[in-house]
C-alpha cells in the first residue's frame, strides 16, 4: 500500500492557486483511475483505489499547508506505513512551469508543506515536484505562489495534470525515471 499526498490549501478561494497544484494532481489521478468516494479522515480528504497492481491512498490534508504533516503522520500511523510508502505532490518554484521531477528525500526549499511533513516524519519520502517557475525576485514569491494560474496557463496545466495521471502507474511501480520521461514525452506532443 502507498500513500500519495497532494499539498494545497482548503477552500474554493485557493482552488486555482499555483500552491494548490498538488491538490489538482491527486484530484486528477482519482478521477482518471476511478478512485472511490471521498472520505473525511486524518484531518483531510481520503480516497482509496488502485493504480495498476498497487493499492494507493490519496490524501489531501485539510489543515492548510503549514500543518500538512499532522494529517500525513496520522494516516501513516493508522495504516502502519513507513515514510518510504509516502509520495508527496507539491509545487516547486525552482522548476520551470509545467516540468515534473521526482526526488527521494532532501530539503524543504522553504516550502511550508514539506517543512511540516519533515517535522512530523523526517525527510525520507518521495516528492513529485511540479514546476511553477519563479517570479524573479524573492519579494514577489508569496503573491505569485498564492496567485491563480493565468488564463493562458489553463491548457498547459490541464495537459500536465493529464500526463501525471496517465503515467501514474510508473510512479506506483517505483519506476520514477520512466514516469518522468513519459510525462515529458506526453507534454512534448
């Protein structure tokens, strides 16, 4: 069993924020792979399903970004899973928009959701870093991250989310390189 967590902030006003692309990714995976109904559990929203041969739990913490680790640690404890069963989908300033990289462990790069998870369970979990690009100056980061995707970005965003969910089976099988390559190939078409 694997736990896949999408990071974001709850509430309609945040739905299209760049910071919520983790929520968008797990929502699209749930839809494409026919996951079960949403259950309120672990201070968040949980869906169960299968991707290929793997049983996957999708969790969206409802705790706001800064407290994401609380929901994640509750779910891991309940299912008796170790951090190596965890994959976190999150926005990444240091990646070009609509690029995807998978990384095992590492720092938090100032991301409050990752920082919270790290504080609760340590750094040894897989991250699916979804590029949102950098606004150019550190003073503009907060407004940029907490801003909506532009109208012109909606089609590339939909393509990206479709590619992530379409290639999710490779991620579930632990073939991170194939996942990244196939997502990039889909986006190049």
